[in-house]
C-alpha cells in the first residue's frame, strides 16, 4: 500500500517536465495563431489604406488613415516576418509618399524606408524579379535627388543593372522585358530595344505600351511610316489604350491630313472625356478645318473641364459667331471678361459683336411747327 502511494507521488523532475511540455504547447499554439493574427491585421491595414485614397474625404482624415495603415503594416511585419507580400504593401506606401513629397530630406527618408523593406524581401527571396525591379526603382529615385554627378551616374548604373537582371530572371514576363527595352531605348541602343519590344509583343500582343514605345523608336529613327504602323496596331490590338489616337492624330496633322486627325481626336475624347489636352487639340484642328459646330462642342467641354480659363470662352464665342449664334457668343465673351476683365480679345470681340447687332438709330424728325410752316409756304 505504501509502495502504491509512493508511486502516485509526482516528483519534482516530473513537475518540471510537465511545465516544459505546457510551455512548449503554449508556444506552439501561439506560433500557429500568428498567421491568423497577421492576416487579420493585414486586412485592417488594407482597409485603412483604401480609405486614405478616397478623394471625397478631407485631407487630414486621409493622412490619419494612411498613418493607421502604416502602423498596422508594421505590426504585420512583426507577426509574419517571413511573408514578403505583406512587406511590399508597406514599401509601396512609403514609395508613393516619397513620390508625392516635395521636401528632399523627407523624400530621401521615405525612399530609405522602402529600400530597407525591399532589401529584406531580397534576403528572403533573392531571385524574385519583382523585388529586384523595385530595388532598381529605388536606385532611380535616389539618383534624382543626388547632386553629385559621379554618385548620380553610379546610382543610374545600379538601376540599369538590376533592371536587366530582373528581365533575365523572368524573360517571359512582359513587364520586365518592357522595362529592359525602355532602358535600351533611353541609351539609343535601337537594336536591343527593338528585339526586346518585339519579344514583349510575342508574350502579349495587347500591351499598348510596347506599340507606343516602338512608335517612339521609329520616330527617333526618322521612319514615319513605321511609326504610323505601330500607332494603328496599338489601336487595333488595344482599342481602349489611351494616347494612341492622340499621337497618331498629331502625326496626321504634320502630314496635312487634318480631317483624319480630327476623327482620331474625337475617338480619344470618347476614351477620356476629362483630358484637357485632347479637347484643345480637337478644338484647334476644327478651327483650322472650319468645323464650327465641332469646335464649339470641343471648347464647350473645355469650359467644363477648366471653367477658370477665359480663353476657352473666347474660342467658344468665335465658333458661335461663325454659326450666327450671336446671343450665345455674347454670353461666352461676357463670361470670359468676368474671369479676366482686361482680356483685350474678349473686349474687342464683344464690342464689335454688340455694335453689329445694335438697331440703327432713327433719323431725328423735324419740329412740327417747322413742318407746318414749310407746308404753308
């Protein structure tokens, strides 16, 4: 009996073993729950980041949400230090803030924060081309701030090396190949640039950027026929790509094909109804081609896009005058003078217009007594 009781007594060593097992169990449970905590914090950070980009919110509210997103992403970074996707979201915020920052010192600080995160990602995954290309971009942003010519050149060289390295890591990725092609084009290495752009289109023949850059390549080489071919191919393969019709229209204007250019500007305007440059080109081309109705439509849209420009009201008035819409033209000119009272063209045009429509004054009638006297005589 006594022996059985002794066997039932837990020794100190056994207690220690139990404690160690319990601690290990708690630790393992904690580690198992970390990914769930990290994912939850990441979703919170993502929501704050989305709110910070809402243009309908006040600036101070968006700034506060951006800081909350950063704090949450930093927490995620601690909870899941091995998860590079979480880290890049934080780096992207720092990168965007750096682009928007005007103070060089603050900009450099934000670039360094993003750079450190990309370095960490590259330690975890050293051959991932996405992290390599972002690291290359950091060198480029630093080079823009550098005042020393030698250091600037060195930073640009490092950016070029990493850009080509990213393309080599994934040669069948259109984005990385396009970056390498742009690099060659910037150095006027047309042979390598052409090869890379053509490879991009083999990977994805709907990539509008490749067509547009090929057009730029042929423009630099003085080959307008090939340039036109690339613009037309871009419109055919990527019909929603913006700027292709605009550039082709400019090329047609240089060749004297004004009506073709106007049709292309109209197509570009349908893709982006708030592009001020497109409507200015359209309005000016319609003026040269005496298309007064379309000119009025173009400048009417411009007064909506930029209602504080008096010139748009003046040009709209010119189109209205050509159509005989005198009251509308007077209203347009008066609107221009409200914005710019000393606008000489608006004042002169308004005076001439009002004079042309003013009723002729009736001749002064002779006094009655004089008339009667004349008749009597």
